[in-house]
């Protein structure tokens, strides 16, 4: 399909929320002979190229920016090797440098947080001890973090069941938002700091799957807080997809 055709479809969209079938209707304006399968291909391509974003439960809206997070070269090398050594595991990694930047706390010690599928936690720990040449703390307590964590340390912990993950092994925005509210590790690293509050601008400016975020929050038992935060950043989308949130303010 020529690029101008994609542009025409997106130009025909407003800022409202669309169901899959509402997107079909827009696509049929330009391609009346298309089948539902062809429309699904168009929707998938539009999503892949960032023209539209999935909100969850078959709802879509115009696309925003893609959440980006870069690792320092040394940590990127470690993650690449972990993905190669444990091809059947899932990873979610983040540097505290990134969180520090969002909090306006640039310049602090950088800690590399690595979450891995629980069955590979100890094998991963042994590998990191073997070839990272850095201090590795496995599922540390707050006491261990206070007394034993050195600059540039690696903190290894099990990946929470059914966490939203990315193929590249980095934290996705949905996981970062929920974990910043519910994970004790963030509480230990950033006591008395509300990280989630500082993520609102990022949520407003980037694609985020609201249903994925909310379902993960329910698993971590913080859905009320997450629902409230999401509504502040994306009020129309949340009211459409999670209407019961209106009773929680």
C-alpha cells in the first residue's frame, strides 16, 4: 500500500477513541473492496508504524511517541549476553540513571536492575558473577541494599508473574508505572519519593496500553492508584475503557 494511503486513513481520524470496527469503517472509505482480514492487516501496519496506538480490548487512538530508554554501553552488553545465554527466559531491565533523570536527580550512583524469569534466577546470578566483574545482589532486602550495594552494582530479582515485557529486555512503560507504585525495591531505592507522579508527562506523551497497565496493576494489587494516575494523564481514554474509575476519586 502506498504511504499516502496510510496518511489518508490517519488524517480521517479525529482524536476520539475507535473500536476495531470503527476503524474498519474508515478504511472502507478508501478501500471499499477490502475484507475484514485486509482491514486487520492495515490496522496492524498502522500500529507497527506508530500511526495509531492500542489502548486495549480492541480500542485504538491516534499514535503518540514511543517510549524510549537507553542503557549505558556496559549494561547494554550485559543484557545482550543474557538474552543470548537464556533465550527462553523473559527479562525486564532498567537503570536507576533513567529514573534519576525523571526525578531531576541526575548524577547519582547508577544501579542496573535485572528481572528474569524465576526459574533462571540462580543460573543468571551465577553467570553474572562469573563474567560481569561487578557486585551482584540477588533479591536483596532493604538492609542489604543499605549496607552492601556499591556504585554500579547489579540488582537481580525474579520477574513478577505475567509482567508486561518487551522483546529487547528493557522495562516497558506499563511495567515501570505499576512497579514504581508497588515494588518494594523502588521504595528502598527512592524512599519518600513518588516516582509515578513524575511519570505523568511521559504517559501523556507516549503510547501506553491502558488495559495492559490496569490488568498488571490488579495483579500487583495497586489498581486504584494506577487507575487514578492514568485518568490524570489520559482522562478520556480511561473513562472509556475503565468507566468504574469514576467512583474511585
